[in-house]
């Protein structure tokens, strides 16, 4: 297997942390997003969506998003379990994963790509150029603040996001909270439960992946 990565992007970081938790190393090919390598014809042959991460399997299959990559890795390297031990837990984890992706990562990206000077005419990832919409940046920022409040509330009732143990949802949420620095949004001082959880996840060796 070959993993196409970029150290500055949040989505491949989710996979790197997942791999670190599993204790697995993969052959890695770095993609230079800053200089537009993802937009070249060569990379387009690997992923026509022009995004990272991508996991190339030995049979030529290419998985081009964090969720599908982690799903395959979970089946291939089942210990420690990060995506659910039974049908109920898998469903609960999938539910929280969707919420964190939609309300956290996508909200940050909405703000970031619609406000950063580096993404003028590149407000969405992919091969097609889209102009920035400033109103979406403001909406995204408000969504991120709401995400922090909702996550803090959830963590007031649960040690981890999806329950009483560390799972893939904690990886996704941690990457989202960390990536909020890109839009200069900080975890509120009064979000004590969120800060407790963030500090605990930060202390895990995988967090530096």
C-alpha cells in the first residue's frame, strides 16, 4: 500500500493519527499542496478529485478520503479497535463521526477557504475553480463557535466524544479543534470539558503524527 500525504493538511493527518494508534507504518508519498502538485495531470491520474489523502492498494484500487481509508485499515489491522466492537457501537461512532465532520471540519474549511488570500478563486477543493464568498466565511466562523459549544456540552457527559473510550471520532474532533487555528479561532476559556479532553488527546503519542 502507498499513502499519499501532506503534512499541513487536516484530512491526511486524521489517517496518520489512526495509523499511529494502530502502530502501523505505510510507504508514503508526499504531495506538495502549497505549490499545486495536486492539480497536475500526474496526480489527477491518482485522484481526479485532486485532494489528499489517497491510499493506493496493491491491486491498484485507490481510496481517496480519510473515512474509507480508516475503514479499510480497521479491517486490515483490527487492534486496537477504533471504529466499534458491535453493531450498536459502530452506529454510534458513525453518527458522531458525521456530526464532527459536518459541524467541525467542514465549518472550519468553509471559513478558511472563503477568507484566506491563498485560496482566491479556489474556495472549494477539486479541479474546478470557484470564487470565494465572504458571507460563507462568516457563516463558517459562527458554525465553528457553535461546534465548540456543542462539543463542550457533549464532553460534559462523556469522557470521549462517542462514549467511554477513545475512538476514531476523537481523532476527527481533535484534528478539527487543532485546525481551527487556521482561522484564528480558539477554544473558549469557559469550555472546561472540551479543554480537559483536548489536553488528554494531546498527551497521546499519536497526536504528534
